[in-house]
C-alpha cells in the first residue's frame, strides 16, 4: 500500500462542494494563539489562527508536522495509565458538502471547537452519524496499522442513506482517516500500550427550521490515544439484562450508527453502573426474550464449542469487530450461528463475551437477570474467547501474518 501524502492546510472557512451557492460560515474558531509546548508538541512553535491569505500559519503548521516526525516519534505522556477518554491531539480533518452535491477536497486543520448554527440539523433533529476505528503501532515503532477502514466507510454510507445524508466515497473516507492518523502519528501509543482511537463524524451542520434534511453537511475526523474501554481492562465484566428500557425497535435506526442510538441508552446504563454493573444487555422490544446487544458492543455466547450471536435484522448494529470475530472463528474451525438467542440460552452458556472497536473482545464474568446472577469462568477469558481475542489482536497489531488482508500499513 502506498504511503499517503500529507499536505495540511489551515482554513477559517468551510470547504465547499460544487454548488451555485457559496457558504461563508466559519468552520471553527480557535483562540488568537495556540501554544504548543514541548510536552504537547515536538516543536515549541506558537500556531496562530490563519490569516486571510493563509500564509503564516500554514508554514508553521507544516513546520510542526516536519519536526514532529523527526524529533518526537511518540508523545511524552504516561502510556501505562491512559484509560479510555478524550485526549486532544494536534489535527483534525474536515470536508464539507451540500445536500445535493459532492464532498469537496478535505484538509487538515488544528484540532479545536467548531461553530455551527443553533438551528443546525444535527442539533435540532439529530441528523448525525459517527464511526469508531483504531490504529496500532507495530513493534518496530515506526509502522502504523489501520484495521479494515473500508468497512467503516461502507457502514457510514449505509447509515447516511438511512438518515437522508450525503456521505463521502470510500476512497475519500479512507484517505481522510490516513491523513489524520499520519498527522497525529506521535499520539499513536507504543506497541502494547494502547491504540489511537479514530472518530469520523458526519453531521447535518446546515441551518434548518422545520423537520427536513439539513442543506449542508460536515465530515470530520479526529483522534485520541486510548487504553482499555472498561475499567476492568481485559478482566471479565458484569452485565445486567435490561427488561424495561429498549435500545431499538423494528423499523427504527438501531442498525445504523446514528447518534440518537447512544443517547437512548444513557439512562439504563447510568442506573446499571450506579449498582456496580459494567454495562447493560438489551432484549428485543417485541418478545422481551431475545438478546440484542450491549450499550456499545455486540454479544456472543458459547455452548459446547458452538458460538452463537444475534443475527443482524435492523435492530442490531452490524459491528465490524463482530463480523471479523465470526470470520476468525470459522477459520479456526468453530461453528458459528447467527440467529435468535434467548435469555435462557445465555444463562446456560459456557462462555459469554462482547465485541466492538472500543472493547475489541471483552469476556463477561457474570450476567444478572431478574435478580438471578450467573457467573462464567474463573475471573478470566474462557478458552474460546481467549483464542479469538489472541488471533484477532495479533492480526490488528501486526504480530502475525495478515492472511485475511484486513490491515492497512501506514509506514
């Protein structure tokens, strides 16, 4: 794979797709100056907001990128205790489009707040999607791997169609992700210390009053170094089955990664965490007996070495890690079933585990349902989930040969 060429530029204005209309709204507003100290950037250059001709800060931005690649391969932070949370990095990638147009050429900008109208479609009517991806640094300290970025691009395009939004092409999406990762490469944790979480966003940022698709859209990519998602790390998590609240309904948007799906689970998740549980496992809203998914990850059970997971039917997010685990399991000789899985089967399982970009593969130590607690394993991975975790993470981190052709090497 050819190495991406990065030519960052800083702009105060939205990037526009071909259209008879012209937009003049500023994308974001940084403070007058932004100080990048040696602890946050390899070059102690003061980056100023772009002037009208863009000359000075573009030159300085390029200088920072150039210096960061030579004098600070990895940011100087405590990589052993980064946890999972936002840590602002250096750059984000932005491009813009009309409802009926095509996305223009994107560009790198300094990471910072964005300005949107109070009547933006994303704020008033929830017209927004996001993706989650990771980049890993290989053991050589130089090469960086992306994992199946085209799958995220395809999922965003599918979600955009459901939400009446234009979407970047697969090529635009992947190039944007590559550019953002390489511009922030010093934030990719050392091998074995975590990953660089990548967050592509698609938002209706045009002003609209009255329920309708927004007139203009912003595609944005930012990144943050992360550690383990759950506080337990790779230790088993404890879930509670939720019977009152439901994540999705047939015919709704549960099968796409729209922002509203995540706001809807916050109440049940908050209650569960206040009682000491790691997260919530949701049931279908019709029969209230079939498993759907956890707040932000898919669910699997293992019984007699047969792996079962709820099938994709519009109310469950088609997870890319889910899809990858299914493929890995079958190549390892396991039988995998995608079907309706009942709560009773869950409680009788030999192993239970979750999958997702943030959690990768997380073993479940216990399930509580209607006051009954069932435990699995002995405080660690079960044999099946451990094998699948090892195979997948070895591939993602470049520790084994990629016979699946899933990784993209940014050297």
